[in-house]
C-alpha cells in the first residue's frame, strides 16, 4: 500500500508521539510528579502540534524541495497551526482559569448566604480544561523538536 510508503506522514506521526511522550519526563523533572495522563493531553512542553507540522514541512522539503508549492503549503500550514496553539488556544485556557475561579467563588457565596443541603447523587460540575494551548517557548520547543526529528530521520536513517 502506498500509505505505508508515505515517509512525511510517518515522520509527522512519530513526532507527535515523541513530543507527547517526552512531556512526561519533562514534567517529572520540573515537578517531581509522574503524570502519565500527559501523554494524551493537550498543552505542555513541547507542543506536539508544532512538532508534527514542522516535521511534516521539513520532510516535504526533503522530498519535494524547498522551492516546491507543496512545501510552501506545508510551511504556511505550520505557521498557522503554531500561531493558533500559542494564541487562540492559550487564551482559551486562560479564560477557563478565570471562569473556574468565578464558579468556585459563586459556589462559596451561595453556601455562605443560605443553607444549601447536598442531595445524594448530586454530581460535581466538572471544571473547564485550562491547559489547552501553549506558551511561545513550548511552541518553539515543539517546532525545533519536529525539525530535528525530520532532519535526523532523513539524513541518518532514511
């Protein structure tokens, strides 16, 4: 099957898995806590989105040349993806932090102003996910990871 011979695709997928996995030891070194759920979560260092799109663009550059229109498409796609990861998604995470705090403050206000008996089976409202996007340093690290993985695989292994 031709799909299994699509090297840029496999390099990009490898970059995603590598970036997701490396978040675990980085988090451990920073916090001294082992958190395996980081492998499947968004956000964090390095950005797997950035690693994926930059390794894909680099691999396409190797296969089709830096002057090809397909490389231009991949490069622009990478820039937009990284901008979104560090801009819109990061700000959405910041808003989630504020909303979660407002919800907690409101809950405390209600508890202190009247007797609010808890009913059996009452479900706790889940907090909004706050780690949605990336800091610019996480995007940069992800981009560098993706480029290095592609360069390494194309120059040393393939």
